[in-house]
């Protein structure tokens, strides 16, 4: 695109050069001033783009003004009487320039000024000659053509400019729609994966639970029976029992995750739930100190939320943020504001920490179950969060930004609309 533009400019420059050379080769060839003026016109023409870019405010006026002056000088050096010079069409140069760069009134004004500059040669001419009716008519015709050219070029440029703006707007809209589509697709993919994994783990967990119960029961019986006669075997049986307990707890969590959620909403203040979660995590926190910065917009609407589930959402997210900043401490920014997303009114919560952030290759996956980078993590936190937010017809996304740390943006709609924003789940 850029290249194309550049090559078009240089093509125009060549045309200008040929045009000015042509004028230079025409009589009066030995008139030094005429050739100098032509040279100056060439220079201004070449520098025009740069002048306008450097002085966006006055550049256009400056260029047109200089061109009018040069045209007037050229006329003076190409005829006995300036007004009779056959070079008078040189005024088309400033006139067309004005028509390209100004609106309708600006163009009319500059054309009037160029015409006035041309007519100024009437004054010396009238000192020696009188103006015949034919002469006056000729002059009027020339000036009328100045205006005609100006208005035609101006109309054309304005129309062109309007179309360009229109295309730009359409292009911007398309980009936005594209972005929304990509987001929706990613969300749909996530929901599909969640559903499939959820079913699988539910089935598996269910099947594993029964044998686990039997193993645990047997180990406890063994433990009791062997308590005195064989301490080693008894100790081993104790391990079996405690490990089975762990496995059983894990299975219960899987099942919790896989079970369809039954949400019971009430109109609640998002900030209350958030404060509750912030308080519980901070109370249990044993790592480096973390500063919490709250920015809650006043007058926030109440949102239909399931109290327990949403507190769980915030607990998981806040816990993750604290764990991410655990080593060096940091600042946790919590912003809540009323906004609209895809034409739905709602409340947006933005949680931004100053931890290491989420690596690019993990962005797509972190909402999937069992994705974790922590030694003792299970990787269910965010998938549960995402499931709960989906159930509320809300959205959650990880911000893309160059700032340090991870930023999660959650949106809860104010009105529950059946089938709206279920995120493909
Ligand atoms: N605030 C955060 N900053 C950096 N990484 C995060 C953050 N929150 C989540 N993650 C990444 O996403 C993974 C999944 O989180 P989660 O589903 O809560 O599981 P878990 O906390 O058990 O690892 C984490 O292991 C971590 O790598
Ligand atoms: Mg977690």
C-alpha cells in the first residue's frame, strides 16, 4: 500500500517535471526570470507533501499562497502586458491545489484570490490602454473557467474523501466484528472441551469412588487387626488409608466440577462478594505482603448472582493472584465498573496483579481443567470459575497487555436473558 502510494507520487513528479520542462522550452526561452520561477514552482510542487505534513495547520495555505505568488510572477515575465500573457493558465496550479486541500468555501476563496492576483495586471495595462468590451469578456471567461475547474476538482476530491472515510469506518467495524467472532469461537472451543472433559471425569470419578471405598474399609480393618501383632503392616495399612482419603477428596472435587451447576440468583452487590473473597484470602495469606488497591465505581447496579458460586469465583481468582505474586509480594488492583458488553448492560470486574503473568502459549489453556503450573495445584480453579461465569451468562477473559502481571476481566450482565451470552455452552 505504502509502496504503491510512493510509486504514484514519483510518477506524478515525473509528469510535473515534463510539464515544467515543456514550459521552459517554450518562448520566451531566454527570459531568466521566467525559468527561475518555473524552477521555484517545481521545487514547491516537490516539497508540497512534506510542507503540509510538517505544518498541518498552516502548510496548505502556505503552499497555495506561494503558488499564487509564483504564478503571478511568471505572468509578469512572459508577456509585454501581464494580463495578456498566454501563461495565464498557470493559475490552475494554485487553484487545483486549493481544491484538493480545502473544503468548498476555502476553494472559492483561494480561487477568488488567484483571480484577483491575475486581475491586478489590469492596473498597469489600463495606464496605457483602455479595456475594450471584447477584452473584458475574454478576461471574464478566463476567470469563470478558473472557478469551474476549482469546483469540479473540489467536488471530486470531497467525494473521494467521503468514500475513503466510509471505507475506513467499514474496515474498522469489520475488524471489531472479527475480534468478537474470534473471542466467541475461543469461548465456544473452551466450553466444548470443558463439557467433554467434564463428562469423562464424572464417569471416571464415579467408577473410582466405589473401589476406593472398599480399599479404605479394608485398610482400616487390617489396621485394627494388625495393630499389635505386626506394627509394620499396620503402619502400611495406615498409609493406604490416608492416601485413599486424599484420592477420595480429589475425586469429590472432580465430581463437584463435573456436576451441572444449579444456580440460584438473587440481586446482589458484586463488590460485597468481592470484598468478602479479598478478606478471606488476605486472612489466610502467609507469603510476602500484598497491597490491594480498590477502585469501585459509585452507583453500581445490582446483579443477579448466586452468592456462594460467585464468591467461589472471586476466591479462586484472588487466590491465584496472591499465589502468582507470592514470592516478592506486589500490588493487586481491583476495579469494578458499570459497562455494556455486546449491547448488554452489566458490571465489569477487573483483577490485575503484578505477578509474572500468563505465558502466551498458556493463554488458551488456563481455563481448561487440570491445567496447572503449580507443584500442588489441581488446575480446576479457573475452569470452575469459567463454568460459573458461563452459567450467569457472563464472560471472563484474560487481558492481553504489555503490562507486567495477569489481568482477568469478568462481566456479569444485569438482566438475565434466556439463551443470551451462554457462550456456546
Ligand atoms: N494471576 C495469575 N498469574 C499468573 N498465572 C496464573 C494466574 N492465575 C492463573 N494462572 C495460571 O493458570 C493456572 C491454572 O490456574 P487454576 O485453574 O486456578 O489452577 P491452580 O491454581 O490449581 O494451578 C495456574 O497454574 C497458573 O499457571
Ligand atoms: Mg487456582
